[in-house]
């Protein structure tokens, strides 16, 4: 699964609309749509932006060591 698919799945599973997520972030109605579109078109979106959207959706971001499987949660 790539970043675009993961973010779209996270937003979908949250059960919230882009508008609701943007409101939780104190952003404009179109903010989440623009950010997800940016991620899906290969443009860089900062980790803080991604973490904020994940948090608004009820998720944490994690870094996972490929060898040991140990993770570090960002949030």
C-alpha cells in the first residue's frame, strides 16, 4: 500500500468527511482534500501535516524498524 492509499483508507475509516476533519484542524473546508490530493499526486506534504490529519482521524503515525518490528509512535 502506498502513502496515497493509506491516507485515503485512514480518512475513510475515520467515518468523517474531509470538511469535518478540516474543522477539527481549524482549517478551511477544502484543506484535507487539497492535502490528500497533493499526497496522491506525488507532491511532498510535511510530516506535521500528515500527523495532524492522522490525529484528527483518530490515528497515530508510527515508524517501524524493518528488521526488529519495533516501532516508534509519532504524535
